[in-house]
C-alpha cells in the first residue's frame, strides 16, 4: 500500500510540475506582447507568477519522494532516519520557496533567496559527487544505476532552476515599473529579453523530467 501510494504521489507531482510549466511557458508569450494593454499584461504576469509556484514546490518535493520510493523498493539501502531527514530538508527548502513568493518582508525575502541559492548549490554538489562515486564502481547505498542517473538528472534540473533565476534578475524591477503604469522602453526590453533568455533552460528542465521518467519506467537505461 505504501509503495503504491508513493508511486501515485510521485506521478502526480511529476504531472503537476510539467503541466504547469507548460502553462507558464504559454503565458509568457502574452506577457511580452506589447500589442496588449498594460493592464492585461500585468494580469497575465500575475497569473504566471501564481502558476509558477506549482513547479517550484514540486521540485522541492520530488527528491524526498524519489528517495522514499527508492528506499521502499529496495534500490536505496539506507536507514529509515535518512528518509526522514530528506523530508525535513525538502520541507525546509519548500518553506524558503514559499516565503520568497508570499513573504511581505522584502529584506527577509532577499536574505532567504540567498539561503535558497546556497542550498541549491549544496544539493547540486552533493548529488553530483555521490552520482560520480556511485557510477565509478560497485558498492554504496544505491543498488541500481538508473537511480544514480536520476539523481544526476535532478542535480541538473536544480542547476537549470538557478540559471532561470539569474536570467530573470532584470525582470523584477522592470515589472514593478510596468505595474506602476509607466514602463520605459528599457523596461519593455528587459521584460522581453529576460523571459526569452529563460526559454532554453525551461526546455532543458522538460527534457530532464522526461528522461528521468523514462528511466523510472525502464524505457531507457
């Protein structure tokens, strides 16, 4: 029962992540359409931001769910407390993500954004290092190579999320000016170029998710 439930939740999180990411992608074309009124574009961007929270939260959940499922199916040989620790870490990460979106204290949001950035870098380093060690020879906690590859893919997805954040840096001040009803040409260009710069990284995330799913159902690997 536990394994079946984990598989269901894992699939639901995957579907929500990929599905809402597609909706966000579609919305961006309206957000940068200068033929639309400023009011319409502001509304679209607000909807875009609301939708974007779903893939962000799904990313924080996916690692713990994947480790838990691997543990219950015998692909991950660790003590159960490691799984509890993974959930605590992912809940901490989710808290950082949620406060950055909904928090009212701007200084705290900026500070937690730096913590989130550092946390993601640490995850990338830890997952990549473990995957490299695991693939270099037998032994270790992971008993199947496809799980190791999924960990490496997840590290890549986190790296893509950091690139999205970097590429979107000019967007926030430009959007505030659009929200104020007096955007300059430079603001319009910043909105257009920052969103355009994210698209290759979004596609990379989709491809990574699909490859990870293919590994999970043993379509490849």
